[in-house]
C-alpha cells in the first residue's frame, strides 16, 4: 500500500515538473579606461568595469574584464574574447571610457591614444563598427553597452576616414544602425554627453548593475528601468538611449531553476508518542537564494509541529527550518496501519517553485510493540545521521586538494569528481568561484552563488577562459542539514595543448595562443597535432594546425586534406589557407579566381588574413573587378585587428597614392610605426627605408640602421640588403665594402634578388681583382629569384660574361644540388634554373619569402 501511494505521489510530481533548458554559452567583455596618458583621466570607468563585471559573473557569463587598455592590449583582449564568443548564444561588450564620433563613425579611445596626427585615428583608436561586425560574425545575439559619450578631449579636429579628411564631432556618439538580433545601448542620447557622476560609479553604470540583477527581466525592460534611474539621478540632463533589432528574448540574470528537492520520500510515524521529527532535508535553491516552504496538503491523521507550535496550511516556513518539522499523530482507535501523505511547496526569491511529497505509514506506538518501534526508529535516525556525516566526509575527501588539468579551447571539460554519495539530502554550495572561466552542468551555467546536489556533482564541468593560464581555486561547502557542513577546495589548472603551442597561428580568431609564423613551426608539430586531432576530433582548430604543421614539413597533399577538413568543420582561417594554397600554387596550379572565393568567404567571417587578401585583390583588381573603396575599407579593418600585412599594404598605398587614394607619406609612416610596435619585421625594413630617405618622417640614419638590424635579426629577407647598401654607400655609417658584401650574400640566401644583383655589382666593380665566377653566380641567383621579372638587367648583364666563368659557376652550383635537374637550353638558362634549384633546396617553404 505504501509503495502504491508513493507511486501516485511521484506521478503527481511529474505533472508539476517543467523541463529545464540546456546551458547557453554567454560571454561578456567589460572594459574600463580611466588612466589616460595624453588627455584628462576619468574618475569612474575602472570602478564601473569592476562593478559591471561582477554583475555579469553573477549572471553566469564567461567574463573578460580589462582596465586601462592600450591599443595593443585591446587587440589582444578582443581576440581572446572573440575566440570565446565563437558560436556563443549571446555576446556582450560593455565599455566605459572616452569615445567620440567622426563623420558618423564612433570610436572608442585606448589609454595611450594621442591623436595628434590625421592618421592617428586609424592606428590608435577602435572603431565601434569593427567591433560590432566581428560580434555579428561570431554570435547569435549581440549586445553593446557604451558608457562612453564624453566630450572630444583632443585638440585636433580632422582625421583620415578611409580616403577623406573628416572633422571630428564635438560631443557624444553617433547613432548606430543595428543589424538583426542586436542591441546597442548608449549612456545618453546620440550627440549628447554622459557624466562620470559624483559617486564611485557613473550614473549609468550604477543603474545598470542594480537593474541587471533583477531576475528574469528582459533586457529592454532592464534598459527602460536604467533610463528612469539615470534621468532621475541627473535631473534630466542625461537620457540613456538604445537601438534594438532583437527578435529573441535576452535575459541577463536568469533564475529559471527551481529549488532542488529529493524525490518522493517515505517514512514510518508512530502514533500516540508525541511530535516525531520528519527529518525532511533542507530544500536547496541552486541559484543561491533563500527558500520558503508552505504546506499545500496537510496530513489527515495528525498535525504538523515546528518548535512546539502547530503549522497551518499555507503558512510560510523558512527552508532552513524544514528538518525540524515534526508530526504529532494522536493514539488512534484503529489498530491497523494507515497510510497518509504530506504535500509541501517551495518558493524562491524570484518566483520559482517546486513540489515535495512525503508518504508515510502510521503505526500504533502504544504498548511493548510500540516502544520497540520507537526505539527502532530512533536507532534508524541515528544511523541516518551517522551515514550522512560519512557521506559529507567522503564527498569532501573526493574533492579536497585535487588538481585537475583542463585543456583550453576544447569546450566544457568534465571534472570527473567521483563523490561516493547520491544522498538527496547532501548539497554543495560554491564557496569560491574560479576567477575566470565558467563552471556548468549540462542544464545550466553556475554562478558564484550557485549550489548543486550530490547526484549532480559527477556532471560538473569547467571551461577555462582563453588567454588565462593561471591555476584557479574552487571551493565548496558541503551540507546535509542545518548543522553539519564541511569545506573542500580543489585546483583547476588550465593548459594549452602542445599542438597549439607548436602550430597555432597569429591572429587566429578561433585560436588560443599568440601563434607562430610558418617558418617557426618545428619538426615535432606534426606529431603533437596528430595527437590533438585524435583526442579532440571535433575541434576544428586542431585539424587546421595539423595542416599548418604538415605544410611546414613539406607534406602538401596531407596538409591540404587536413586544412580542408578544418574548413568543413567551420575553422575560418583554414578557409583563408585554402585560398592561399590556390593563389601561391603550393602543390597545385595557381588559380586566382578560386583563391579570391576563399578569401571573400574568410573575410565575411571577420578573419583579418582573409580581409587583407580579399581587400588587396579588390583594391588592385587582382582576379576580380576593381572596387577601390571596399578594398581599402577591408585593409583598414584588418589593420585595426592588428594585422601587420594590412598595415604594410596601406603604407604602400599611402606612400605613393594609388587608385584615387591621395598620397600622404605621413599617413603611411603611421601604419609602419604601428607594424613596428607589433614587432613586424617587414614594417621595420620599410620604415627603416623611410628614415633613410626622409620620406614621411625626418631623416634619421641611426634609426634606419637600428630598424634594419632588428629586422635582419628576426629573419626578414630584405633587411640585410637594406643594411648592406648603407655600408656600401657610407650612408650614415663608415663605408665598409666587406661588410656590405657579407650582408648581400646573407640577403641572397634569404631570397632577395636585388641583393644578389648588388653583390654581383660589388664583385664587378673590383676590376682586375674581381672574381668573375662569383659575379656570374650572383647574377644567376638574381635572375633565378626574380620570378616577376622586375630586374631584367640581371639577365642582360649575365649574357655579357664569357663561357669559362659561366661553366665554372654552373659546375659549382650543380655540385651543391642533392639531386640532378634536367639539362637543356642555353648556358645562361641552365645557370638561372640551377641557381633557383639550389635556393629552393635550402628553402623548401619557398612560399614564405
């Protein structure tokens, strides 16, 4: 009979239960810029960022928080954030700091911006539209919140915007058109000024943090409440504003989970012995709030007692008091056992609730049999208390001092905590939440106030934050009733997979490391990445990095297959790489049209390499109809993401003035300096030439020499030739032909055909002391490395030499080859072809130069 009643009760509960949703991926980037270096500092953004980041953390977001960012720091933080936002359900950016508008474009200002020159806006500031476009390419829903509408503090009033000089707006930010499923909120209306406020927080940030904590409020309702608060706080001087195209509901502080209760409980209660404790477990609110109880269906056979007082139907009881709830069953006339039921409801602070049921059998507690029954029940209760203590101790032991290695960038990783109890009365409250990353269960993301039941602990997962590598501490408070609890802590140690460290790529917006250039990939990368692909076959990044490693090892066919698989799985840089393979002819025919198709696709997904390649093709009309405006815009966007190749392309455009874009050498120098700041060896070499010639910058031979030297030390192929010419001509240094000769030879080894020609010229200028074989050798290299025929004089000069030095040089070159190449053609043709083969033998990744 008792089992039958329990089954009926369980069916009742099923009817009252709702299905919980799966855990969403929600990420937020919170920036507070206060300590400006060139303009007046702001009082509150740092504190705003701290307060708002705590708000998002309480709401279960993976929160990236950054303060006082320079432009380079912003690029790094934003890339890490975008990698985390890839495929996210909701991506949020909250910015507090200086910001202003130019020609309807809004810019956020890093703390190191000076904006003294017209081109500085492009290399020192952050265009809001670029941020928004990246988020659109990554996430389902985008929210940007800006407490940045201060006065323009810079003295300069006009800046380059694409191909025009535009005057900066005096106040506020411009209105932004939001695309589908986007909300953009401003601290004040377009064109108006927001205030720092007189307190520790700005009026807007203070109101946002307070209102966003309201549970289960849709964000547009939250922003309406924020608007009311700010208008009141500023006496109408500041009116927050937002543009919204949301079609999905966005709730920041979700409280959908109901207080957790054990399944239907069963108990035997003796009659005629006074109040008997029911030992109901404390209901746990998994979101960390307080819980109250109300009796929905009282027992028919007795009355409920709490601390000596009767409990009425519907009367609220604090959840922590539930274990002390007792039942008093008077001595009945009926000698037969009877079955009864108690139904109670839980209520949390934000409207959630659940149902609990206790099914019990009433037995006569009178006489010897009754006394024996009471003694037996008391013994069972003591045994349950003892067992529960054992369960708590066992759970703590399973957690305490564990150090779990967590790979970065593979999604939520199960912690595999083997807690030896499923006791429905045991729960674990998060006493300390990891400083970065997110803890989750399959059905929900946990916040710093969350709790979970003992039967859920084996499903606990952690996803480390990309870019954060420090070990983290997680603390639990394990409880079973009002009095017994035990703390336990464990360590989470994020680790980057060896495949990432050995073959990760720079500026990969789905990557987890700063990355290596192709020529920096070592021999062990292939093995490391094969292991990563085997361990995580669904992580597209590892397939791509395996492809990079295979390319570096010269295994082109295997590499192309791995890269294609990565592209099929959604890795955007792999799509670009397929275009690069098609454009450079690595193991296949050169196909510019096919390459452009891949470049355009990668560009649309926000990849800076794709934007650079596609922008270059559009600007110059390479394999596609020329579109100068779109091409220039894409190059500028890629440069804004920190891509130095785009910076160097832009420098070339602005140095000369191309396709209707006006020449401005100073603008070119601004991009070259930005490239140097990012340690780009090509920018160093080009900027060194500018300092040598005084183009766009005051002539400075010492600065030129230092840049050439640093670029050369980093492996730049043309820098040795640039430095060699200084020694050859005595330009800013003492003339030294021997040093020039050495440097020209080094540049030739790296593939610089101009340096090879200049080395031959030095030899020819020695007159009677010249070595004609050496001159022929370097002329052959000059012609062999000049694939675009930009130096026709090399072939012409080579033709003027006699047969003897050519024959000796050809013999020497052939002796350096490990395998023979077909003979044929004139001696000059054989020299050039053999020189090229010698260089390719030493440089198997010839596409790198």
